[in-house]
C-alpha cells in the first residue's frame, strides 16, 4: 500500500475532494460543481500543485484592493463555502467586506445549507437571501443575475471565486473591480478580471487572509495581463522540468 506523506500536495488534493463530496451530500455543492473541480485539478497539476510567484503577487494586489474598497463584497457559491468557510469569514472581517450567497444552480435548500455553514464559521450577516432586497444584474441569463441591492449590485469591488465567465463580464460592464481565483489563466474569467489569482482556492485563500492582516500603505504595482503571461510561462517551465525528470 502506498502511503502519501502529510506534506505531499496529492494528499491535499484528496482532502479537497472529500470536502466537496461531503458538501454535495449536505446540499452545499451542485453536481456540476464536482465536475468543475475535476477540471480545476488538472490545471492545479499543471502549475505544480503549489502557489506560484505570480499568484503571490496577485494575492498582495487583491488584499490591497479589498482593504481599500468603499464597498467590497465576497461572493459565495457552494464549492467556495464547502472548501473555505472559515477563511471567508476571516477575510470579510480583515477587509470589512460583506458576504453574499450567489448561485448558478440556485435553490432554497442550497442557500440554507450554505448559510448554515457560514454562520457556523462565524458570519453575522449574509446577503443574497432576502427576496425583498434582490435586484437583477444586466447581461446574465442564469440565476446569478439575481443579486442583493445592498451587496453585489452596489459594490465597487467583488471577490468572485470559482467563477463563470458570463457573470465576470457582466460585473465588469457594471463598473465593478473584480478579484477572482482561476486555475486556468486562459479562461474568460481570468482575462476579464482586474486581479486573477491563478491558484487553488484553498491555498490562496489562506495566504490572502494573512496578507489582508497587514497594513498596506502603498498600492502594489500590478498588471493582470502581464501577470497572466507570467503564470503561463510558469506552467511551461513546470512542464519542461517534469519532462526532463520523466
């Protein structure tokens, strides 16, 4: 029997799978979310299953943007809630951000399950649940067009993890600054966002929480397009290294 060392990235990958399966069993995660994660695992392998230099630069820029926003909102879907509930609450506290549940495959059962785990992790207020304060975002056909007028609709900065490209584009058209996590540096979301963290969300959220605790007086110099090109080069170098080692 092969024993995987505790420090091995493959063990972390297996633990993430288990969290998502448990999330699916407890109505947090949609079955489509499991499929999306499988695609993400492939890209995580390409980046070496570790946080790259380009991702760390994006994390620094994201922390500064969230902390200096007038009305920042952390958008939460099922996968995000299943994987990083404590980090969501910590980041919201450190950056004075609101938390809003926003789902592609929306149902009251899933909203209640996500709300439960967020409150259990320490959330005091969760937006996106009250129909009286809901409003439609233009440019989206899915259920994600329904947002809270006190949250995403009025936000200047929105953190949109594990995102679909349509909503990222719609949010940009609505004049929002977008921070996202995306393991695929060539996706529409990655290319549309203002700050794209090309990394596994479980790793980068921990680092983002740490970075958000720091007193950042000066905005980091950051260009998303250039950083994505660097991320692609990092993937290329990682593949070349693995080919040599094979």
